[in-house]
C-alpha cells in the first residue's frame, strides 16, 4: 500500500513537471513567432509596394506569406525571396509596376536563422548596399542584382563566411563600384560570384589575385586582364562582360604548372568578354581551351581573326574590328556550332559555290559580311535555323525559291539594308513560327502577300523603304500579337482595313510616305490602346481628326503632317499626358 502511494506521488510529480516544461516550450515558440512576425512587419513598413505584392503579409501565419520560408518546427524565418517576378527585358511595363523600393530596415539582423535573401530586379535607386547586410552571418545566398543599388560595395560583406552564392551585378544605369576587394578573401565557401556592370577600375588587376584565393569558386561573372587568370584550374564559367575592361588579352597565360595541365583554364566551358574595350589580337591560348563550348567576344575592338576551337557550340565575335577573308578553312573544325555571330566586322566570306558547312546552326548572324551580290547557295544546307541575319550584306539578287523551304522553324529573319530585287512570295506564309520579319531598305516590289496572316506569332513586321504597292492587306488584321508594324516609304494605297481593329497589341505603327487615303478611322483610339508611335505623315488622308484619338493614352509620337486634313485639332488630343 505504501509502495503504491510513493509511485502515485512520483507519477503526479512527473505529470506536473512535464506539463510545466511543455507550457514553457509552447511559450518559447509563441515568443519566437511574435518576434519573427514583428521583424518582418518592421521590414515591410519601410518598403514601397505599388502593386501590393506583399498583400499576404498580415495575420500570424507569416511562414505562408509570399516570399517567406520557415524552418520546420521552430518557425524561424530562413528565406526571404522578393525578387521581381517579371524579367525586365521581356515585359517592361509589368516589371516597373512590380518594383519594390523604399528603405531596407536593419531589423533583418534579428532574423538569426536567415540563410537566403533575394531582392533582385527591384528599384532601390540611389541607395548604397546596406552596411548591416554584413551582419547576416548565416546567409548562404545573397542576390542583389539589378536592384538599383549604387555607390561603394561595403567591405563588411566579407564577414559572410558561409556565403555560397553572391550576385551584386548592377545594370548599365547604376554606379556601383568597388574601392577595395581584399574583403572577398573571407568567402571560403563561395561557388558563384556575379559582378557584371560593377566598376572595378579602382582595384585594377587585383581582383584576379583575390578571386584566385576563393577555393570553392566555380562560376565567376565580373567585368587589363592579367596572365594569372590562368590559375583558375576549376573554373567552368568566366563572365567578364559589360565592364570597363581595356587593353589586350595577355599573349601568355599562366596556369600550366598550377593546374597540372597542357592548357590553361583546363575546365573552362564558357568565356564571355562581350561589351568591354578590349583590343588587339586574339592570343593563341584561346585556341587551346579544349573544353570550351561558348565564346562571346562581341562589342570590343579586337583586330585579329577567329581561331579553330573544335568543341565550340557558340561563337560570337560580332561588333569588333576584325577583318580579313574568311575561307572554308576557318570553319572546318567547327562541326558542333549551333550559334554563329560574326557580324558588324570587316569580314569577307570567301567560300566556293559548292561549299557545305560542317555545322548545322540554329542562330546565324552574318550581318555586314559582304555576302553578295548573290544569295549564298550554301545556306540551303542549314535545316535547323531559328534566327537568320543577312542584313547589310550587299545582296542584290531576288530571294531564291529554295529559301522558303530551308527551315520551317525560323523565328527571326533580317534581310534589311540590301538591294534585294523581286517580290515577296506567298510561300512566306509557310514559315508560321516567324516572330520578326525585317525586309526594310531593299528594292522589293509587288504587293504584300495576304498569306502573312499564317505567321500568327509575328511581333515585328518591317517592310519599310521598298517599292511595294497595292492595298493594305486585310489579312494582317489577324496578327493579333503584332507589336510593331512598319510599312513606310512605299507606294501603298487605299484606306485603313477595318480588320486592323484586331491589332490590339500594336506599340508602333508607321505608314508614312505612301499613297493612303480616306479618313483617319475613329476606331483607332479604342483599338490601339497600347500605341506609343503613330506616323501617318505624307499620305492622302482627308477630313477631320476624330476626337477619340485622345484615348491613345500611351501615345508619345503623333505625326500627321503633309496630308489633306481639315478642321480644328481636338482639345482632348492636346491633353494627352504621355505627349506632354
């Protein structure tokens, strides 16, 4: 009986102890919840959110707020992802309306478990990168790219020794720079470093020495290139594009002994030096990068010819000072090429009429390569084309019949700035995936084929500055995705087809310098709500301007000069805010 009493007393005591511990545990978790929630609210209070992206940030379930992730059990915030969901280059209007701006509250320091922070593609304009970011010591991912930051990058970011991913890439409109780069040596775990468009002029070549001390680095995006760059034995991707680099590529590159290899940068698969001020000859070591798959050298001032890299899939040396004659020998090793861009240089392509290229490219940009006067017959062998640019190539022959059968997957076609003869055939409607057609500045004649309505994905159609005649095709009204239509400087006649009311996505409409007549349709104001440029100059339009043109709220340019219009200009047209 006594044993039972002692056991009962022990169990009762254990119950009260465990109950108290459980209550204290719940209290501790509840305190965590309130603390983390308040910290996020403080952070939100400093932000400007015009599109209410953070509308879900209310109530106590903060782990389910948009952009927030929590650790299971503790409910500590481990991730804040507030990057702009719209890529700037794709949907500009959506991008700008979804921008976050304002102040970034230092309350984030209180989130001791925060490992992931992404504020990229927002508009924290003129604001320096916050100093307190260097105190977020558990971060493994920090992305501040294209977020509008400017000024000097704070050295205390070097305190983030756990970082594996750091992207500070700026964009061309900002002034982000580095005064001292020694702080980077603390990034012992860093695998990815992005600093495109960041001004590195104040640190000179020192960035190479510092970056070479980062033992885990496998991907480098930065912006005189020293010979010690060859010591990056594990580097696979090297992006120095769109910085202020100048001088020439080093003729001799170190790294053969360090990397225990017969070639420098033995693992390099992609090299991008585009958009700098590099000049001079291309060094021999470029041809020894045995694993190189993609080489981007565009928009520099290189003066030498291209090498023979047998593994290359992408070669872009466009917009340089490269010159000389390109023969079949220059291409015979490039059997794996899928992307070839050598335009805007001073090349002359010198190949036999029967030449069959060793490659099957998807993207071919040979603008300003003096391909004419005849259309190059070797193009018949390219069956996988998705984009073709033969602009400014001195081609004066008609477009051959076989051209329209080479690739039904073609999406971008630029034959502008030539002297092309003949007509545009109905067979153009067979290439139904076309998104961009530019035949401007040629000598094409005849009417615009009605079969173009089959190109239902068309975004840009430019047939300006030719000798086309006939009526405006009604069938173009079926191209509901069309954004830019240029039919200027031709001999087109007749009135606006009513079917064009369906072109609701138009941004630019240029029908200037033709023989079009009739009244300017009133429906333009309601149909073309996105129109930015409307040019009807030098035609035969008559009558009064419809007042409903004032509904073109996005209009920046309106040119109606040299017509037969009469009456007063509608006062509502003068009040268009976008034209102020």
